C-alpha cells in the first residue's frame, strides 16, 4: 500500500470522524495514526494493542471500540479469520486487493488481480446482483 494512499486515508479518516461528531479520543487517534503509518493487512485488535503497549491507547477493549467506530464510518474493511477473530485494514476502494494466507507460516500477503475483479463483476451481472463488496482469500503453501 503506497504512502499517497495512506495519507489520503488519514485525511479522510479525520474528516469523517469530525463530521460524525466523534471526539478525538486517545484510543481512536492513536489507532488511526498507527493504521496510516503501517498500512498493514488484516490486523486484529489484540495485535494493535500489543504494538501500542505502554502507549496512550489504553485497553484492548478501547482499541476494539475504536476499530468498530472506524469500520462503521466505512474507513476499514473487516474480515473474520478462521478462529472468528475480527481483522481490520484500511478500506482501499481504488486499489482493491485480496489476500493469500500462507498455511505454513500464517503470513497474510496482499495481491491484486484485475482479471479476477472483471470475473467477479461479470458474475454479479449474470446473477442480477448489484455488488457492494467481495472478499477473496487464497490459502496454501509456497512451492
Ligand atoms: Zn489487505
């Protein structure tokens, strides 16, 4: 994810939070800053909390609330992993990407594939669906 996108996301996040009348609470501000800085794929509230350990964001519960607020504002994608844990990442409407989960290491890597996007759009048309979103997760191991 490029720096320009993260800068634009940060500005948009500040605009939407202000418009929604959300106070610039410590947890929310810190979480937004961390997401914009790292731009990492699919992080959990627990991972963010431990990355902020000793910082101003407070408990895992307040980090989770901040993530839910940002998801409600359309600023984050939320995906549940196999263990039912919510994972979040910056919503990226322009450069839509999907994920490869390496089952040997547990690493999550982003990928983009324009032909896959075309195929999904065509399937939506064929089924008479107005698509509002989709997620694709590939699982496996590196050859
Ligand atoms: Zn991602």
